[in-house]
């Protein structure tokens, strides 16, 4: 047994830095800890000490992963599934297919959902915004299915859209069976990394989700054939009350999934996502998520170029116009975890002196390159602002005659 644990330590990346004596000492401590009913865990220097088996820490603006633990393992997500449900609801709102004030009717099937619910009745009408709050704040399974049916006709049709979106986001270890995570099906799975990916997508594209996910308690009114009654939504994310800067995002727990959480917090212009999955209990879930967030905020500093301006027009050969306007593909930000001096960042615009028509709108013609201490830290594409057509025969003839007459 001793040599088995010593081999485990040798195979661990931290164990590789240990001397033989330290590995043996750690192996004996590991054996002793197991015998005493507690595990002795060796961690890399500076990394957070968490018990949760599956975890990811990600910075939102760059998507940079700051910490991961068994991040690609396929696991059951429980109600963290609803992050994808929220994403599709916000997409529908953005596209104008629904509005926050639209009324939605609860079906008998949606009413029958168990687990976490807000006790909607068959035939009850609620606005899209109220149902969104029921999903985000109180994790209502009945509200999630009601919205799924409203958007796609059936829950299964909505789930197909969820899986299409997961594929688009590169969530390689994800397959959804329902829209709320209540199922015990082994075919309903995701990974800690995939949860981080869909959480980042939701926060980047629809940051207004935090206007709902930060709500601690709010009342809704049920209006049914039996009259009206008040129901209080209470947020399931306890980090809202205990972690400075936390304003979301989604909890989940079942006997199959354990205790799960995708938490987000923002401090000093930096937003992080802390994903913990399959935690043994709720206390560990919140403690580990908070520990990851603290770790990230203690290490991170973010540079954002707030003075990019607009690139100068470039000369075009073979077009009716001599120059064409250019734009940057996006803004630029750089995440540092080593305390680098951002004042030393240099940027260089790489553009040809002349480009040749025709050019499509949005065609890349150059790059804005960022350097720090002699190392490239990123580049942003420079694109044509609009289509540039090739000069026609009569335009060319007119140009020649004009030059001849000068």
C-alpha cells in the first residue's frame, strides 16, 4: 500500500517537485489520514484547497481558465441545467420572439413537475419576466417547463434547441434530456468546463441576467380559479449574502448530482465564474466556490484598451474610391496573473500601404498587435468597414480622362 500511494504522489504534478524523502513522508501521512477517516491532500503551491471533486475557475471577458479540477469529466448537472434554459430565453427576448410582458399559460404537464418549484397551477398565467424570475431566483422546475413549452411547443423540442446551442458553444461533454435538471437519466450530463462555457456565454451576451440573479427575495402573485395568493421567491444562492461582489448565478442539487453551483462575482472590473460540481454537501459547495473566487481575485489584474480609436483609412488600388474606412473587430483586454506592469504595453498597427479591390465588408486587412516585455500578448483584426467594389470600365475611363485634362 505504501508504494501504491508513493506512486500516486509521483504521478501527481506536485509530487514531481518533491524529493524522495518528502514523497515518502507524504505517502505515510496519506495512509495515516485514510486510516483515521480523513484524506490528506497535497496541493500545488498557491492553489486553493477545495474538497469538491469537479471545479473550474474562469475569467469572463477573456475566457481564461485560472483553475480546473477534473473539469472534463461527465457529471450530472442538476438544476445548473437551467443556465442553458436562461440563455435560450434571453436569446428569444433579444430576437423579439417574446417580450417580458407577454403572458404565458401553465400546462398540466408543467404543473406536474416535482423538485424545486413555485407551485404554478394548470391554466395559470404569468408574464415572461415573472417566470424568468421564478427560474433564476427560485429554480422553479414548473416555470422552466412552462417557458420551454411556450418557446418551442414541447419541452422535448426545446431540449433539442438546448443541445444545438451546446454544440455551437463547443460543449463537447454535454447532452441534455430535460430543461430543468430534474431527470435522473444517465444521458443527461455535462462537465464543469462546459458549465463554465455556457455561464460565460450567458454573462457576456446578456449581462442583465444579474439583475435577476442578484435578487435575494421577491414576491409573486398566483391568480387562479381559487383566487389570488402571494408566494415568496427565495434565492438558492447563499453566496449572495456572504461573498462580496457575488451577483449570481445558479445552484443545483440532487442525490445523483450532489451539490452544484455556477457562481459569478465582480470586483474592480474583473468578473469571474466559479463552478463547483458534485460537492458532498451545500456547505462545501459554497465554501469551495468562494475559495476559488478569492483565489482568482487575489491573482488577477485586467488590462482593457479604452483608447483604441479608429484605424486610419487605407489606400485601395483598382476601386472607384482611393481609400476605404477600417474598423477593429473587437475591443482588447488582457488578463494577467503575475502582476505585470501594464504601463509597458506597446501596440503596433500592422497594415499594408495599399490593398487591392474588390473587398468584402468585414474582410481582414491587418492587425493591431499588443506587446509586453518583448512578448506578444494579443492582436485584434483590422477589418474593412464596408464592401469595396472593383472599379468599373467607365469609372476607370473617367479617371484617365480627368488625369489627362489636368
